[in-house]
């Protein structure tokens, strides 16, 4: 190979290396300015979604506890009613005198109010 041909080959190799270097540099700049910040934003958005989901789960759990408390208040009311019927010598789910029915109803309302106070949103 002649000297001139060797120089031409070296120039071509040098140009290819420069082009590869410029492409690599562009890739690094793209990664650092576009991809990495976008991944950080995606991560922040995912974190916000997880926080919202955690809040919703807490609300659902709180609502479930409240509903269970209300069911307990009704169950206690129903048991007290049937117990009062038994004390009066009547069958369960009987018709109680008005004053006893009102007293049991008030007790149920108080228990439900307690549930609301405990599990208030």
C-alpha cells in the first residue's frame, strides 16, 4: 500500500471514530437530559399513586370498621329487645311497652352515635 492510501484509510478511520464519538456523546446527553429526568418523574408519579391508594385503603378500612360498629349496635339492640321480651315473659321479637321500646331505641342511637364519633372521617 502506498503512503497516500494509508493516509486516506487513516482519515476514514479517524472520521468514523469521530462520528461514533459524536453519536455516543449525543446519546449520553440524551440520557442525562431526557431519559433520567423522565424516569424520576415516573417514579414520583408512581409514588403519588401509591400514596393515594394507601389513603383509599385506609378510608375503606375505616368505613368497614364503622359499618361493623353499626352492625354491633344493632345486634346489641336486637339482643336487648329479645332479652327484655324474655324478662316480660314474652317470646322474642315481641311488642314491648312504648316506654321500653323508646329506651332501647335511645340506647341504640347512642351506640350508633358513639360509632360515628369513634370512626369519624
